[in-house]
């Protein structure tokens, strides 16, 4: 993650069901669903003002850290998150091994 995002806090916005970071008044976020010990990441988005800044990657990394710290298992249904884990295979450790696409990570 780029250093400019390291000190920006991750917010778990329960009312909107998304993990988010705010950068200069703009948001990068991941929609999620929770089922017991699993967190399903559904969709990642960054507002147009954050395009190309690395904010989307930062919110993904911060969210993966949150999932690991809270001993949850991940179901990466979001294509962006799936691609991120494929590029950073060390994060496969938090993916539920029952996830349909597990062998493709």
C-alpha cells in the first residue's frame, strides 16, 4: 500500500454494509456481507476523484487485515479482491478453503 494511505483509518460502516476509507473527502469502499465467521466481499469501488491513486488497493489491504485480526474467513466474490489476492498470494491464508474459487487463487 502506498505510504499516504497507511495512517488513514479503515471504517466498518455497519449501516451501509461496507468497509471504507476517506481520502480528502472522497471514499474508497468494499461492500460486504457477514455470515457467522465468514465475511463476503462483494464489490470494491473508489470515487472517480480517487482513480489511479491506489485508494482501492489500500481499502482492500486494510480490509484483509481487519478480517485476519478478527479471525474471520474470507469469501472474495468481488473480482477486484480476488485479483488482489491472486497477485498477493500470502492473503490466501484468510480465504475459506471451501470457497468455490479457492484453487484458482
